[in-house]
């Protein structure tokens, strides 16, 4: 069982357009509405591929009711924490070229009692779990150390922790020693506060982040694949060529694929990139199923450890 917690979930609305032209009236060629938020996407991907998962999230207002209905209609196990604020709604504009414009709304502030209820609901979900996955941005007013608190509570329960966030919440989580973090390149640059122009630079930065508390670092690199830096030899996984339709949620699916394959080592990295590549070929935040995921198309190679030379 893999538990995900998404403090700032969303209803994700995708509009497919021939081309985005500013200042004009545009007509969508197709639309879809999905349950969204990074942890929700991880759970959706796991469930679609036969892995037990439970999504913990706050829900409120009309869009909160819609999100709950989307989860229920999709057969996605979840534990909802009622809130007074309205769940946010995000919009994605997708073009045939693969260009994606994403507009994320801010999340309304949660009251302190609601944040406490979210933590309590997460902790009550931990018995029998193998991983707790803390995902995404935090709603306005939430303490930056929310993921650190959840990491400490999960470790006390004997559950491994993965964090996929950015900025202050991710930096604070490092202090609690998560077993895995999954930044993209921009988020890793932000963590180490320097440019990362080469794969060696990325490996060195990931080793620096490990020294700050992370057990392993899975860096998603878009079309270049992903790098895994842990206690062993770093590895790079390169995806197959795909016709991209939307990269929204692809990183979440990549993380799900990594955890589904055990959450450690080169085989899990291969699985992660195969899942992510399959997601990119689908519209909106669609989730790939086993029939479209092909781990045999992913190339994994070991990398020289440049950490000592570069940190």
C-alpha cells in the first residue's frame, strides 16, 4: 500500500486547441476534466497499474465536490478532509505540437484545525503502508515544514517517505531525512542555487542534496529521461522517442512507476521512465495502463560519480 498526501489538490481542466493565439476567441477541439494534484496523480497511476494506493487530500466547495465525484467515478481510493475553502481548479491549454500552457490557481488557505486534520488523516492511514508520498505545493498559510512533519510521523510508524515538492517545503523536508525526493531540473537548481548544465553537474548536485538529508534523489529531466543518485552508482535512464501530447502529470506518473517497481535501484528507474514516457503520449493528465507501458524501450546506463570533484 502506497499512501499519497496532496495538501493542495485541484480539478484539472484540459482544452485541446489547434494553436494558442493571445487576444483572440479560440475554440477547443476537445476537452477533458480530471482529478488533479501531484499526489492524486500518483495514486491514479498506481491504481491503474494494479498497485494498492490511497490518496489523502482536503476537499471543499463546488470543485471539491466535483473532485470527489471524479475520484469515486474513477474508483480511486481516497480519504477526504473537509475544509471551508474551495478546492482550486487548474487549466491546461494543449496544442498538437506538444506545447502545453498550464495555468495553476493558488490554493485557498486552510485553517490550522484543518491542517491538523490533514496530518491526522495521513497518520491514521499509515498502518500497513510501505511508502508515504508527500506531493505538490502547499496551500496559502501552510507551514513550510508540513512535509518535514509528515516525514517524521511516517518514519516513527516505520514507513518510508518520498517527497515531490519544490522551494521552501522541499528544502525543509530535507531536514527530516526523507528516503527519496523527486525534483525536476528546475527544482534541483533551486535547491543548490547554481546552474546545472551537464549530467555530471546534476549528479554532483544530487549528491549535495543527499548530504543534506535525502536518502536518494530521482531527478526528472523531461525528454532526456531521469537520473537516480543514491548510495550506489548513479544511473541515467533515457526514454524512447514519443509523440508528445501533454507532459502535465508525467513527472507524477514517473514517480509512481519508480515506487511500483520497488522504489530503489536501476530497475525502478527504468520502470519510472517507461511510465513517464507513456504518460507524455496521452492527453491532459491521462494515466497510462500496462498495455501502453514498455520498459524494454528505456535505456539505462551507469554514470561516473562526480560528486567529490564538483561539490
